[in-house]
């Protein structure tokens, strides 16, 4: 079977650029939407040109020009969208409704992967108020896709290493490891899935032509990357040969500390609460709604968390 | 002679990141200042980590903490600074006074390369009012360096390809080539130096241990990259096998078009005026104050402009 043509929307972003690379690496004819709104952002333009040099096709198109989206979508078989959905960066999830419209009208798309890549929004039923719109908006997009009868795969990628592993999931304004003191959420024993971002991209692209993932959710839960917060800290202690002072934060104190914070920061804290106190990346069984990535694609040599942390030594 | 230890300040920026790579490639022990102000800018943090993976040392230091700058500077022999000096991005040239203070106090620096990388500010004597502070501020930094007796090299890199070559130096809000119509500045016959940014970095690093460049200015003028605006357009016409409609803009019309523009955009236009109407990258002889890069380092296989433009095909 020949590999599907893949269009990446958001191909210069944090996950998008990795998906472009993974798509090229896995031999898909790869198309990247180039939005005129890019303007003078020379780093992004040169990133697009570097993709082009590696064989990607740059396709012009704008979210404020339906015809251009339609033309772009008609050139490919698969669309992967990676709009940001976090409040401290940008939150554009609903913009995808325009893409859904174009895909519906075009009628040729064999698989659409909307921007998810976090925890599964259909499983987060008791979300804190702040930041809740991420899950709500993703569910609105899911409904639009399913109502339109568009074949889909949802990607539940859980915790990106750059935000959760390098800084041992601290919320002290840094993405680098703490020096000597570390905050542990609750008893530190909830299971959490941590992922290398390149592996997220590799698994995502693996799924696009996989009939087992048609209208399903791909859950990224490679067994060796399921760790408690305490275990994450221990790995770093072992690597640095240092013992950290550990301050356990009760759920009440954590929630109280959020009061008065900026909205975006508060939303980030709420996410942490769901992950480290509710254990929302692991507190359900996958069941029939999907499959687990490392089981489906055992050939992917995913990055273990001790390897990931070695970059920060 | 062993290679000097090089500290790059601004190592995640447009030119800075290329200088880090060039320094590593040329075998210099390479240090990159990591400013705590980087906060949650994950792209920059991961860029720093990738430099680290290639052998660079990350050194923490802040412009609001003199001691930290002093400690950073004391670890190396050479400091290269690449703060932005363009108004539409950011303009921090004078922040370097703090670096000059640290270098002066440290007393161990064998060569300092302040942020220049454009046209030689000492040669731009009749600058338009808008954007003039770039040249003025760079001259203030030069005076501080020379008053402090710090050994220096200034880099006059002229026109970066990403801003001037890819879009054929058009000012239409895009960094991609125009479609069918091109504005030509004046008669289109002023000579202009266009540079590949990686070559700028390579030449810059070449100069740091070169006694010929002690207290001199390195001018980047590789002969095959000295082109008129008309010649630049012709190369693109040849590559695309297309003839463009050419609209010549008189200097009067160009200046009149600037009235009422945003300051940053106006400053960019003023820069273009000096380059394409005054010919300020080539309207003087280098003389004893410096040397020309491709003559000094003929072993560097610099990128020709037709090769540069092929990336945009």
C-alpha cells in the first residue's frame, strides 16, 4: 500500500514541526500549510524552507480564506492539525471548525487528526473551572468531525517531556531542573505518562494509515514512561547523585495557591492538578475506544525518561 | 595554537545560533549565555539543550546581575555578542554597556565582538532620522570598548539573505519571492552585498583568533555576492524562467511613501534607502581599518546568491 499524502496544519509549532519530520521520515508525501499570517517571522519561514529542502511541499492557505483551505485539503489524503490549545501560549482550538468545513466539503480526506495531543478530553469529566475550555473546545471539534462523518484518529499524548520532565514538573517559572529542593504533589504516587516529543510525532504518523486506529483514540502510554512524581524525582537524584529536599504539597494547599494567579498560569496549574492529584493520564482503562501506541507499534524505540533527563545534566 | 574559548551572548537568536554552530564546527570550546529571562520559551530552551548535546557549555547569567556576567566572561577568552539592533524586532544595543563593564573588570578577554553585523555604523554619516539610533548606539558601544582598552573586532556583514534575497528586497510584508511584479529601487544599479547567514557566522568565528583582525573591522564582501538590485531580480527571473514586471521607484517617491508608517517599519525602510539608493554597503574603500572576509579566508566556500535563491523555488 502506498503511503498517504499528509498535510500538516501548524507545521512550525512545537509538535507540528516534529510531525512534519516524522511524516517525511516515514516516507509520506508531506505537505505543510504556509499561512500568509506568518509575515516577517523569519525563523518560521526558514523552518518551512528547511522542510522544503527535505522534500516537503509548502501549500499556501489561510484560515480566513475557505477556498484556500479547500484547495490545500484536496491535494492530500490525511490532515494532521496541531493548533495550540494551552492558555499561556495561545488557544485556537475552535479555529479548526473552518478546517472541518473544508475537509467535509472536499470529501477526499481518509483520516483527520485534530489538535489533541494532551489528556483525553472525553475522560476529563470533573475538570476545574479554569482552563476547562481546552477540553470543552476539543469536544466541540470532535462532535463536528463525527457529525460530518469524517474519518478520524484522536491522539492522547499525555505529558510532553519539555514541560514536565526537564523541570521535574515544578511550577517555579523554569523549564530547567530545580537545584536542591523539589515540590512533590500530594503523596507523589499517582501514575503519570511522560513522553518524548519526537516519539509523540512518530506514533502520531504511524497511526494515519493504520486501519486499527480508524475512528479511534491512540493513547500514548509506553510502559517504561509511566512513572509517579516521586519516581521521576528519584531518577534525577540518581543521575545527579544528589538528594533533594522534598516538600509535599497537599491538594488543598495546591488549590489554595492558585487563587489570584493570572488566568493562563492558573490554567496550567489546573492541568497539573488533574495530572498529579487526579492521575488523569492513567486513571481509566483504554477499552474498545482506542489502542496503546507502544503495543501497536512495538518497533518504535521510544525514549525512556532517564535518557530524556540526561540532556539536562 | 589552541583555539580560544568563545562565549556567545544571544546564542538563541537569528545570527547567534549560527555563531554557536560555527564556533563548535571550527573547534572552539563554546559557551552560551543562558539568561534566566528565557522563562518558558521552550523553543529557545530546547535549542540551548541541543547546543549542549553538541558540546557547548551553558552558562547562566543575566544582564541585571553584574556578578553573573563577570563570572561568565572569566571562563572564556573571546566574547561574541549578538543582541538585536533592529527596530521591528527589538533594539537592545545599549544593553551591551553592561557586558563591556564586565569584560573590562574581568580583564582576561582577548577579543570582544559586539553586536554589529549590519552596515558599518562609522561609515553611515548622513543617516535618515528614523532608525538612526542603531548606528548611534553601535558607535556608543564602540567608544566604550575602545575607551576601556578592550581588544575588539567589528563585523560588517551587510544584507542577510533571509531578509534581502528571498523576497528580492521587496517591502510588501513578505519574506517570500514576489509573484509577477517587482519594485526596483531607483535605477537598480547600486552595488549591494548579500550574505548567506551561515557564512556570516563562519567568517565571524574565523576572525576571533586572527591577529590581522585585532582592533579592526571585518567586512563581508565576497565578490560574487556583490550585486545590483537589477542583477538580483535577473537571477530569480533566470531561475524561474519568468519575466517580471518592473516598477522603478524614484528616491523621492520612496521617501514620500515612508510618511505615516509605524516607526519600526519606517526604520526598516530607511535602512533599505541607505542600501539601495546610497549604496552604503559598497560606497567606500575598506582601507587600513579592516579587511575583506573572502580575501582573508579564501578557504570558506561561501554560498552564492543563485544557490541561496534556489531554496525558494
